[in-house]
């Protein structure tokens, strides 16, 4: 795998998490300064790093299954555990919204990449 592809895949997952955090903070008007965003984002970023490590995502970061699905699951579950351990809440409504948003974005970019890759192969054949 080319290093830029790996970088883009990691950047896409990071962007998914950061967009989730910024949209949530903007929606709830809880501040969009760097410190405010970082204080909300850190459990998700730590869990995302854990998801990449546990799944060895760098081997096939663009695959929907198992890489994308497992990175997503570890990110959501890990972030919820970290939020609870740090005294933040994790009500069911938040877990559901988090799960759906991150599934749509983290699996969504992988789906788009797969379709683009298939179309390029078909055009080359």
C-alpha cells in the first residue's frame, strides 16, 4: 500500500471524528475553541487510535469489512467507556447518535473509495 493512501485513510477517520465533535458542540452551543473541542474529542481520538491498533488497520485501511466496521465499533465503544471513566455522560441517545453518525461517515468514505476503485478498474479493463 502506498503511504499516501494510508495517510488519507487515517486522515479520513480523524476527520469523521472531528466533524462529529464540532457539529455536536455547535449544535449544543458548548464552545468551538480548540480547548473545548479537544476536551470533547480526546476520548474519540484515543478510541480511534485503539481501533486502528487492534485491527491492524494500516494493512487494509479502506476495507469496509472487517477493518472499517471494527475500527468504527472500537471507536464508539472505547469512547463511551472513556467518557464514563472521565465523568462525562453517555446517555443512550448520545450513544445512538454517535454510532449512527460515525457509521455513516467512517463506513461511508470507505464505501465511496471502494466504488471509485471499482470504476477505475472497470475503465482500465
